[in-house]
C-alpha cells in the first residue's frame, strides 16, 4: 500500500484549491473521491506525519530538478553531476526530500562553517 495514490507508477497529486468534501486519509488531505492527494507548489509551514504542509493542509512539493546541471542523475535520492560529484549548494534551504535539505536550485543545501 502506497502513501499516495499511484497511477502509471507515479504518485497522483493535484494543486487544485481545497474544496468542500475534501478530507484527510492517513494524514494526507485528499479530494472528495480520495483519488488525488492535495498538493501545493509553494512554501509550507508545518510538518504533518513527517510531510511539509501548508496552513490549508496541502502537501508541499518542489521540483527538485530545477536548476541542476545538465546530465544530473539521482542516486539514493541525491543529485549527482554527470561526473559523479554530489550537487551541493551553499544557498538557503528551500525544502526537504528524503529528510535532506535542498536549495531552490535542486542541489543538496550545505552550510559552510569556518
């Protein structure tokens, strides 16, 4: 059993506004037919069952590939360059994926300390 509804091996999400009849299933806000998990493409504010959600209860997701170098591949959820190096950004953290902080450009966010 999957956390999200699956079709053609992909999780089904909708960015439509929350509507009457929408409800929570296992902590995920779904539409009235429970076929699509509600999602938001912008910032979130709280964690619900380990997922970042907006104040309206929508799951937050970010395109983790935006801004990554051409030829980027993923290994265990981490972005790698075509040369096999880990894509790292010193920019601010924008979202979490697999429990790791990622910058807005899709690279793993790293804090450089002296």
